[in-house]
C-alpha cells in the first residue's frame, strides 16, 4: 500500500511532470510552470485516490483483548470466576491455560488469566481448577477497579500497578 508521500509524488510525476516533491533549496528545482489542465488532473487524481481509500473495506476488527497488558493480580478461586464470568477461554496451553475477556460497563476491556502457575506449564503446579492467583490485563490501568466491582468479595487484590 502506498503512503501519502509516494502517492502525491506519483501524481505530480504523472500529471505535472515534477520528478520529486522534496524541497531542494533551489528556485530552478523547487518552482515549476504547470498548465491549469495539469493542475486539474492532479487534483482529480488526488480526490479519486481519497475516495477509493474511503470506500475500501476496513481492516478486520481486532480481538478486544489484543494489546492488553498486565495491570495487577487477584486472589480468587476458579469456580467463583467461572460462576461470575462463565467458562474461561483456553489459553496458549503452556504459559496460560485459562482466560476471561470482560467488556466492562465503561466499555473498557479487562482480562483475567493464569500465568505460569498451572499444570500446563509445569507438573509441579496445580490443575487449573485449583489455581487461586490470577493476572489482570487491560488497555488502561484504571480497568482494575471496575473489574473488581464486578467480582465483589469473591476476589482479593494482590498487586496493582501504579
């Protein structure tokens, strides 16, 4: 996909016979005589390029949890979390085994997930249903309090990033 500078340069070359739009600090190189029909054609080409871009299909929407990061940790049991938010999604099967993605009332996103503390990570760790330490992720750190409000007294905060 062409960026704007490349597009503008291509239009200038094609319609105005201008090789570059870079400033070269020379009147002979930076100023050009152009016909009005050439200017009109260049403007029409730029307008059409903008119209095509506006009409192009939008990029596929990302998953709501994309780009969330660690904002804290809670202590809660798996059963209470599943009772509150439904069954968890599967994690990557290695570092994480369970994950909940919660859209909060203020439209923020929070995630609850185990991290390197279940049987999928090490045989020395407990089964996922026995895990009590959960990481919290979010796009913003202030997603933690609305999440805790949804969980109520079923969870205790262990860590909060400032």
